[in-house]
C-alpha cells in the first residue's frame, strides 16, 4: 500500500472500523456495569443521595487538602495532561474542521502556535507521569501492562500530531496517516481499558456521592 | 462460617459485585493517590498497603466473571483464575491492614468507594474460611454468648446494681414504651462502666424515659467487621426484635463507630425492611437534647483538649458538628487536630483490627499517625466517642510513652450537668 492509499484507508474504512468497535464497546461496557444493578437501601436517609451524587461528581475534581499536601507532583501532572489533551482535541483548528464535517457545526480554535506549545507541555507532563510510574514505589508496584499500554496509545497521537504539524520524520501523508491511525487505536482500546474512566468516573463518583449523601456526609 | 470452602468464597465474591463496584473497577487509573490516604501506607511506606491493591481478588473476579475482556483474556490463557492461596495471602491486606476507615473513599479522584468494596470483599473471605482466627472466635462468642467479649447479662446486672447503689440513679431494664432503648458495647461494660452511669445521669437530667434490654444490650456487630452478613443479620435482628417488643421510639447506638454503622446503615438492609423506630448515635441524641435546652451544664474544663473523630461517625455517618457543639459547652481550650472532622485519621484498630493478634505490631506502628497529629497541637487531653478508639488511644499512648488522658465525650458531658436541687435531695 502506498502512502496515499494508506491515508485514504485510515480516513475511510479504518476509521469506520475503529468507530464501530468504539461504539459497540461502549454499549457493551455500559451494559456490563448497569445490568449488575444495585440493591435498594432500606436505611432511613440522613441526607439526599441525589444531591450527594451531584456534589461528588463535581467536587472530586478538586483534591482535598491533605491529599494535595501529600501528592502535589502527581496531582499537578495529572491536571496538566488532562487539560492539555482536552484543549488540543477541542481547539486545534484542523480538529475543529473535522468536527464541523461530522457535526455540522464548529467553533473558534486556538492559534496553532498556542496549541503547539500546549502539545509540548502535555507531552512533557505525560513523560513525567511515565517516569513517576516507573520510579515511585507505589506506582511501580500497582502498575500493570495495561497502564503502560494506555500510556503509549495516549502519547502516540500527541507525538504523531506534533510530527505532522512540524513535518518531521516522514512524508506528510504518511505521518498524517499514522496520526489518524494512532487515534483509531485509541478509540478501539478506549472501552476495554482504563481509558474508559473518562466516562465511568462520573458513574463512580455518582455512586460514591450517593452513598455518602444518603448518610449525610459530603464526599 | 462452617463448611467454608474456596468455591463458596468465590461464589460469595461473585455475588457481592454490583453496579457501583463495576463502575469503580472500570474507573481506576492506577494513580496511587489512595495510598497516601491510608495510614497503613503513610506510616510504613510499604506499597503493598495501597488500598486498591487490597482489592485485587475482588477485581479479578469482577474482570473474569463480568467483563468481555476478562472472558477473552481467560480464553486465550492471558490471565490466571483466582485461587485459594491468593485469598489466604490477602488476609493480611483485607483484614490486618484495613480498618474500613473510609479515608481512601474520600480521596480517590475517580470517586471509587474503596472501603465499601473491602467490606464486601470480606464476605468472600469469610465464606472461603480466610477470616482471621481472632475475629472468627469473637464472632462465635457474639452468636452463642451474646457478646464478642463474652460478657453476659449477669455481668451487666452486677454493674447496674453497683451504679444504682453508688449514685441513686435508676437504670431501667426491659421498660416497655420507653423513649430510648440504650445499647452498649462490651468494651464499655468491661472497661468503661462510667459510660452507663453517665447515661443514667443524663436521661434523668433531661427527663427522658429510657431502658436497657436484658436480651439485647450488646450493639457491636462482629458480623459486620468480619464480613459475614449471616452473622450480622442474626445480631442485628436481636436488637430489632427487642426495640419492637419494647416499643421504643429510638434505638441508641453506643459510643462505638462500627456499632453505629451496623445498626444505622446496614441493619435495615440486613433485615430487608425499613425500621419502625429511629436509630441514633448517642452523640446525636445528646446534641438534640442540648438544642432543646435539656442539657444544662456548668463549669468548664481548662485543659487543652482535642476531639478524635471516630471514622464511622464522620466519614460513614456525617456526625461532625455534634461532638464539637457538645464539647464546646464544657471545654474552654478546645483545639482541632490537622485534618480533623471528615478527613481525620483512623486510630488504627477499627473494623476489627483490634481483635487480630497478628495485626498488633502493625497497629501500634501506624499509631504514629495519631501521635504526629497530636504532637503538632500539644494537647493535654483527648476526647473521643468510641470505646474502641478509646482503648486503642490508651494502648497507643502507653506504647509511645505519652501521658495523655483519654475521655469519653458522653461521660464528660455528664460530669458537667447541673444537678437539679430536687433530684439532689432525692439522692442524699
Ligand atoms: S486513588 Fe482511585 S484511581 Fe487512584 S489507584 Fe486508588 S482506586 Fe485507583
Ligand atoms: S478504608 Fe482506611 S484502612 Fe482501609 S484501605 Fe482505606 S484508608 Fe486504608
């Protein structure tokens, strides 16, 4: 397959396959969780479970004081790459063009040079996260193959995107094709790995907050 | 607990997994932040005490039984099924180094309720026969004798007589129609008889009717601690039957955190129906009486004091303001520890850890957390509201050579009650 055909494939069939697996996977995972159900709580409530759930869905994004004091580097690194990824996905002009194609509407992007800088910072934060995973005794101890796999498939779209923008390494169609392919790998793995937390964390926080709210505790 | 076997344990673990647990395992990003929430890690720096690691057996069962990926992995021989030795090895994590304090559940950024899961994981451990011996025998005593420490009613009766003789207060037993049915923990009967005396004083002062029940005075629930719903249900049903028979309005949980969780939150679910009576912790009762103006106190403690929040009260019960409001009415120099309230650090021996012999050294080691918290504020007295915290604090201070009186809040309040002239005459 030459580079033009490769690019066409990842843009066409490849993308459709990835999106298909992503959507089916998400439905499967959703069912896997909710079909398990939850027993009715007969204890007399002391507070509102619904309010507790809503509260925790938001409040858990802010670290509580003693955690912040004990794990600053970890928390800052986490924030930086999450915010960075979000900004790049949503506010890079070529991405917005794509969204416009799919959704029928778009929004204003950030200047390319700004996104470029954000990409560098984000990659740096991810590298810090990786080094910490390898060095910190707790992180090294609890990490599994999946943690490194997920790190890699998160890092690759950034790296290939950066290389495509700066015309590094490969011919433009090839590196663009690789960039799209890396995103497709991410999409395929998303429902079946911890990447899924991007969705399920709201469910988890909701359940935790509901339990706490029912007991009159602000979680 | 009889006929425990691995396959029963496995089935029990499988049965415990619900939608919240699936959401929690799906969300864990292995960030490791829960480690710094757990005093068993912070005081030892040993990664094996990371809370999420304690859940590995349950996670395995979840993945292999309830996820497509887990099934595929097993199919291709990429994962090993859970085996008995693994459960045996995990006793150290699921019991010895977890007090179910709930701190990790408030810290995890994706919102995982880790202590909820560890509590459930214990159900599988009991069914597989891997609960610690100390806890198993305590649970057996609770079922056969009626109390985990082997305290029988005659022992309590002797104490009641003693109190009535010394103070002139009446300690009612089996009074039908009383407003409050009071329960105790064996620890209070054995080590802190002052508690019952304090109650007698308080209820008299407040003009409230109350009673003990001769068949259900023990409120601690070893079934909850060990993780056996069957035992827990049997123990809770004794209290429920007693409260219904005596037609009381409110069942009062003693100064014991897990007793409160057992009867207040798990009780109705174990019985499978809502209670017809209210359940309150003694501190909630006291605070209500205070707000109604029925607790008149006099005199202030001058010592520099702090309050140690029992985990189950703050993190699993929302009882945060009550002890502070109460303590401030009788203490002049009340100061807070760092992280006081919702994020207070566990004493290190709740959740049944205190009953596990093999955990003794570890529990003493992690008490360093409390010592650090207290050293920072230089107090002279610690007040708490849980008999188990109290004994742990006392033993901890002894191990660390600290002179530090530990008081129960209920007794402290009772000591400061204004004596009504009329009742005073009656006593003398
Ligand atoms: S804090 Fe939560 S997400 Fe992080 S490792 Fe622990 S359980 Fe997993
Ligand atoms: S509940 Fe408490 S003791 Fe148990 S793992 Fe969590 S923080 Fe540690």
